[in-house]
């Protein structure tokens, strides 16, 4: 597994934990990141950027995903799918990661951690996000 893919996997685990346990101490999440990534400074920083960015931008990300996922509220989605989408959407909308790379990585996470249909679901929603007209800043 590529190094950055591993960092995304651990970032997803932290976002999933945040989602299901909203009051969790962020220091515990950071300790988890460091331990799971074997204290590799570069990977820990990348994972921190993903987690922090997804957390900071969650209201906007959730709003955009809700608008795109016709007939699916975020609350109805499986927690794994919802957090894979948040991570992928963060990378597409707010990071330097090429959009196609972000989608491919999210699809791989959905295959690994989601249900049989998760990868197609995630691919479809993130594809729609990508083809959506960009809002003027």
C-alpha cells in the first residue's frame, strides 16, 4: 500500500471515530494517528492535514454532499461511506491533491471498509461533485 494511502486510511478512521463519538478528545485522535503511522513525521503531518481540513470544512462539505446526493441524506448514509465522502470531498475542494487521485483513493477506501455497493456510491457522488460548476470565490 502506498504511504499516502495508508495516511488516508488512518485519517478515515479518525473521522469515523469523530462522527460516532463527537465529544472525543482531539489529543486522543492525534495520538492514534501518530501510533498508527509509526510516528512517521511526513505521514502524520499529511494525515493531520486531512483530518483537520475535513473537520474545519465539515459544514460546507456536508452541505455540498447533501445537495449532490439526491435522495440520500447524510444521516441515512452508512457512517463509513459518509466519512469516505467527507475525506474525498475535502481533498477535491480544499487540497492540492489532483481530483482524480482524490476520487480513486476514496473509492479504494470504500472498497476496503464499506459494503459491496460503497465504492460505486462514493465514485458517483464524488464524480458529481467534480463535475459541479465551481462557485465563484
